[in-house]
C-alpha cells in the first residue's frame, strides 16, 4: 500500500487537510529565539512570539460586491511578516499554526 504524502497542512493521523475559508490564511510561526544576543538562555515564559512565519494554506478569497472573489497576494510557501497579536493560535495534529486574515500580513520576505 502506498504511503500518503503529507504536507504541513495535512494531519498525519487522520489525513485531514486544512483549508481556510474566505480571505484567511494558515501560517506556521517561526521558532522563537532560544538565547539572547549576549548568549543567555531564555525560559519559555520570557520568549517573545515571533511575528514571522511561512504561509501553509490559503482560502479561496473574499467575496466582493459583484459576486467574484478577490485574489490573494500571498501564496503557499511565502515567508511573511505579520502583526504580533494577529490571528488565532491553534493546534492541528501535533503542529501549531496561526489562522489570520490576509490583511493582518504586513509584508512578504524575499
């Protein structure tokens, strides 16, 4: 039997795919720094949540007044910079993600 290929937006246990709705995107937040610039190790409670990550999945776009859907500027795989407290943290399978609107994304890192 062939093994299913799983990407970041797929839960390995159930094979469920994560598809956001409307103008929402799913982002995997970058890991927070373990040490300060001076070399001191930070406890988990002192770490700042990074405001950078990788877009894992995008919705199908916001419905416009004429009934068409808006196009996304970001795509899956883009490294992005977003507002510190944007979106909603959630766990999917064993991974943690962030669900936010595309308007919460400030820039694409190239």
